[in-house]
């Protein structure tokens, strides 16, 4: 059985990893959306 301190430490590590994973995923999604937006705008710009 882990003592309370070790358990909290482990829990914090898991939380930090989950948070980082979410940040990275959101960043990639944001970049993808921005890239798509600029691609569409530039394609539309050529038509205009």
C-alpha cells in the first residue's frame, strides 16, 4: 500500500501528463484549423 504522499505525487504526475496531452492535442487541432482556413482563403482569393 502506498502512503498518502506517494499517492498524491503519482496522482499529480498523471494529472500533469493528461493536461499536457490535452494542450498538445488542442494545439495540433488549432494549427490544423488555421492552416485549413488560410488554404480556403487563398483559394478563394485566387477566384476573386
